C-alpha cells in the first residue's frame, strides 16, 4: 500500500518564533493525522525544527541539496550534512530551482543520487510550463524530467514524485482533478515500467496552488497520493486541513 503524504514547502519564509508557533499550532490540532506529514524548510531553520518536532508525527526535510560530496561550493549544503541532522527527505527539481537557477534534468538527477547515497529520500518535482502545455508537450516534458532520475536511481529510492504544473504554482490556478490525474497516471505508468512492484508503491503528489478548498477533489483521484503544498502550508491550520482531506479519501 502506498504512503499518503502531505509535504509543506515553506520556500524562503519563516522565522525562529514563527516556526515554533507553527509546530505548536499544528500539534495542538485535536486529531493526529493518519497520513504522513513533512515540513521542508530553509536550511537555517532545519536544526531547530528537528528538535521541535522530535517525538511528534511531523517529519522534517530540506528544500534543496547540493549534488557534490564537499568542496568549494560557497553557500551550498551537502546531503551528508542534511543526514547528520536526521532529516527524512529533500525536495529536488522544484520548478523555481529549474527556472530561476537554471537547474538541468541531469543536475536534478545527481542531487537525487546524492540524497540516496546518504540515506535520504528525494522528492522529485516534475512539471510543464503553460507554453509547453498549450503545445501538447506535457507528457514529453514530464517523462524527460522523470527519465533523467530513473536512469540513475530505482523507483524504491524515491520518497515521492511531485507533479507541479509550473503555470499553477503561486498563481492561484490549480489543475482540475481530472487534468492532474491524467498526468499522474502517465507518471505511474512510467514508474511501473521501470519496476512493476516498486513503481506501484511510489507516492505521486500534486503541487500547484493546493488549498483546503480544492484538496478533496484532487485526493479523490486514484493516482494522487497527497500534496506538495506551498503558500497554504505557511498556516498550520490550513496545512492540517489539507492533511485531513487526504485522510478522508
């Protein structure tokens, strides 16, 4: 049975006090969620978050990682450094990293390898731009991005694949459930093709303006196993409600 997961991606947000309050508010909710919950935060906040979440249901992950073991890479953080703090996973290939910092499919794949070698699970993001969607290139783009990763690691090494249509991130636009499901089914087919037993067990998450209001419709789809949540995850109650919606479907 596949894990069902909601992952918070705080991006470049948060403060020591705000983070403490977030954890307090989330853990104060009346019922413990039956799905997995992960918070991915900026590097500087990770040590305190690990301590704040110790013994709770919240896992902590990173928003990115460098693919190199060590060396002259000023400002970067290695997978071994993340592993030392007991993180469970890290996001790689987020569209903002690809678009703003020029990350290639190959570099995303190498980051995934670095994480796996250090015992962390990569959350691999894939997604198309609006122009690519309008040209009918969505399947080709998604499979190109996914194939780069599957050429160097096994499906069982993945923490999840997150489909995040670039045109829906931070725009308030979300793919309708049927549109998202069609892409998730394509991803599932490729994972199963890589390894039938392992591919069926990889969670596929949807990311792109997920809110408590649209979550339930997305989670009714057979291949949508959770969400990678951006803006709505900055509020602990909103993130909890998205998790609640996942647990109900």
